[in-house]
C-alpha cells in the first residue's frame, strides 16, 4: 500500500475469503491483549491451528497490508546470510486504522448479540446511592471526592439500567415475533419469562416511587451545588489557564446537569402527557406479558389441530341438514351469521302493524310476505336526512369546567385520606381511631393489597399500591386479640396487627425508608 492510498480496513468483510481474514485479524487482536505487537506468518498459522497453510495465510497477510489493516516491516532479526537478506521476510502488526476497525467490529458484535436484562439490583443500588447523596447534601461542608464518586457510580448504574432495559424489551419483542428461537423453546420457557417480567414490574413500582421521592428531596436541598462540585473536580486536570479552566468547568457542569435531567425524567413524570420512562417501561412490560399470553394461546390452538374455516362451514352445513324444522334452521342462521332484518331503519308504523297482525311464519317466502312501505322522501331525495342548516355544535365549556372542579375536589379528598392514614411509624390497628368514609375506603383497599400479597403462613408483609403512591407494612400481633375500628359506614373488626402506612407522594409524610 502506498502512502497516497486511503486505508480500507473494512474491505475484507466483503472479500471472498472473509472468514480467513477475520480469523487472522482476531489472532492479532488476541496477541495485542497479551502485549505482543509483531507477529510472523508462522506465528499466525500456529495460533490459527493451521501450520500447513503458511502460503495461504501469507497471501492473506499481504492483502490485509494492502487494505491498511496491517503494517509489514522487514524482519532482519533472522538474517544470517546474503540469501536470507534478499528473501522477503516481514513482521506484521495492526495499524491504527486496523485496530480501530477491530474495536468497532467488537462493539457491533456485542450489541448484536446483546439480549439485555431487567435489573432489579440496579434499582436497589440507585436508591442506596441516592440515600447516601441525600446525607452528603445535608452536611455543612461537601466532600468533593465523595460527591463526585457517588455521582459517577449513580450515572454508571443508571446508564446500565436504561440500556439493559431497552435491549431487553427489544429482545422480548423479537421473542414474541419468533425471531430468536423455535416454537418449542418459546413455549417451554414462557412462564419463567412472565414471572421474571412480573417480578421486575413489582420491584420497579416499589423502588421507582422511593427513587422519585429521593430525587425530589435532593433537588429541594440543592442539586446544582452537588453537580458543580463534581464538575470542578473533573475540570481540575485542565491546563492552568483561567479562561480554559472556566470553560472546562462549564462544559462538565452542562454534562452533569444533562445526566441528572435524564435520571429525573426516567423516574419522575412531568404530567399525564409526559410520563416518566419508568412508567412507560411498566406499561410496555405489562403489554408484552399480555401479548406473550395471547401468542402462547394461539400456539396452543395451532398445535392442538384446531379446524380451519372450511371445516367450520362443513360442520355448520351438517347442522343445517340435521335441523328438525325450518324454524330451527332460521334460528341457526341468525345465530351463526347475525343477519337479522334491519326493517326498523326503513319501515313505518303501519307496515309494522300489518306484520304483527299477519304474523307470517319464518318459512314464508319473501314474495308472499307483506310488503315493505318506504317513505316517498327516500325516492325523491335519496336520503332521510332533514334539509336545512345543520345543528350548532354544543358548547361544553361549562360541563368541562364542572368536571375539572369535581376532579380537583376528588383529588384533594384522596390526598386528605392519604394524609389521614399515613402513620409516623409502626402503629397498632386499634390506635387508628375513627375513620371517615373516604379514608375507610382507601384503608380497605390498602388492607386488601397487603392481605393479597401475603403468602400462606407468613405473618408479615410489605407491599406498594399499583399506582406507586402508598406503601403498607403489616405484621400480625400474636395474642393481640380482636380489634374494632369505628367508621361512618359501620364497624370493622379483625385480629390485631402492627401497621405502617407511608404516603410516597405526600409532602408531609414521615420518612420511614430503611
């Protein structure tokens, strides 16, 4: 290759001996990992396990040199005579373009074969790091090293969580479409896949609400100062120029602010039209489970040998032939095809009265049945519609205002009920006091969620509502007897429990997160 030729490090992928070229370059990549820079043709053949193909490998090395993947240097270390000097011997090593191409192909192979995962452990790590960040943010003096390391670990964990979740949902979509396996394998592991996704959805509901609350607390304390501390520490290695240092700090700060915004938008919804990525992921996972179940049902029907449409019509024809009389055949016709008469669209009252008076049997031929009298207007105008100006569009502004007020009142009432039920810590059921109707209905829902989540034989349970707004912890008190809770709707009685209710979205809730 001359100096004027541009390197073509990807040309070997479309060459006739692409497999051999890939094997040779992978040999150089493995040698580089072992800190070996130069390789001779016999070294390559030995590594490939093809000692007898020295000529073919040498030709491949020369082609890779022409494309710019390798560089050939004269091998003068083994010259012992004049004949050896005139015989062409080379040492080969990866060029910068060749090494960049190998790294790019490695990333491509990794992304292509990546299936991703839903990482519940990552959610726990993110929550733990945010709790530690809350403690650091509340200190009198910030520790730049600790703040920077925590933010780095948080960004790395969050990036891995988001990338893996995206890859997993894409691979799940391919699984449902049968792109990644056969039908037998799909049916065999579908239940494990459903259980896995269900477990992550529950963890995302629990941890997601906690993470959203922690993000809000950090932003109330002052996240800008934390991000600036990390930015200044990153920019500390910039050349000692005031202008360049200030620009580096600003650049680092913008990068950290963008990362924090991504983390915030992933767990916190802006409004009903701009939902968080965590909520969208939960919805996509639930939809995927539904589609997975539907796909399995369709597969089972296909595997069970379900009849096709022609067989259904043959069976229906046999039923018609076996009908005891014409009335039964007409009833079968209406049931099978739903083609009942639509005379109410065109028939007037006089025609209906004549039909009711005559009462023709279902077997009456259409030419012998009473005629259908149609309004002359249809023949004249071709339409039953009334002529003239169309009706005005009704103004629903007042109705929408009333509905908005009702929704606001109901939302306020629900918030008051959550605040009424939130406990400062573990509390006995008998100490809840009297509950009004709204608080009691909300309490029944929480109690039902906790009891349904408790496995047989367990005496303690901890769960979160499906909307992620409240968390309830319930523990049976042995020997506590029976308690009575007075409400406006009556008296609720049951065994004594220790109960802790946490409002995950309320401003005034007592923080009780371990």
